[in-house]
C-alpha cells in the first residue's frame, strides 16, 4: 500500500514518543512512512522531502521535534499539505520549548499543533485520519466506531464500586 501519511521526526531519540502515532494509523488502516530528518542537521533533505511529498501521494505530514523544534514549520514552508506538529517532551524544559517553537508560527504558514508527548502523538494520528476522512466515507465510519468504542470504555470504567 502506498503511504498516505508521513511521520517525520528530528531524531531517532523521538521514536519512542512517535510509536503512538504509528499505532493509531495502523488501527485506522492508514499506510504511513517514517523519516528521520532535521531542519537543523539536514536542511536540504527536509526541503526536498517537503517539496516532493504531495506528488508521491502523501496527504498529511506529521512532524515531531523537541527543543528548538523548527522541523514542522520548515516543512510547512515548502508544501501545501496539512502539517501536524508534535512537540517532543524535552529534558531541559519538559517540552514547553518544543510546544512554543511549533505552535507560534507566523501568519500564512500554519502548523496544527497537538499536545506535548505521547498523547499529542496519538492525537496527531487521529487528526490525520480525520483529515483523510473528509474525502473518504469508509474512514469517516471508522472514526465514528472509534469514538463509540471510547465512549463505551469510559462508561464501563465508571462502574467503580470502591477504591479499596
Ligand atoms: N528540534 C529538532 C530538529 C529540528 O527542528 O529540525 N532536529 C532535531 N531536533 C530535536 O533535537 C532533539 C535532540 O536530538 P538528539 O537526541 O539527536 O540529540 C530531538 O528531540 C530532535 O527532535
């Protein structure tokens, strides 16, 4: 299957966080590719990748980085595909640095920013599925079923007898 979602991350050290994105995309049956590249360390490769992604059939790009997290913004500068930014939880500042450097894009170059860490990585995958579902009724139905299953689980969890 040709990948329709791209997961890009600034370093191999981001992989454990981004596992959550891969798991969600698999659950929705969405083919994805993973690339490690950096706006700082491999700027030419990032630009080339962003420019060619759409023509290769990619529909959504998920870009994760930590610290001075410029990767998502630099990718967004070179494509019209929707870019979702995942702030990695950094050691020094707990990911606040990553969050602010991804979310505060200048007008004209949007990056849809999710929460710091694994919850954000999971939501990035769901958000990508929701974007694709705009033109894919089968995917839209999978999202309805996903929400329903989540609701049923929470309702079942609420039948707690005691803390003991
Ligand atoms: N923020 C960026 C970019 C970028 O924005 O292009 N490239 C790497 N990084 C981040 O640096 C952190 C530390 O990387 P190393 O673990 O390789 O030292 C990672 O979270 C990565 O995403």
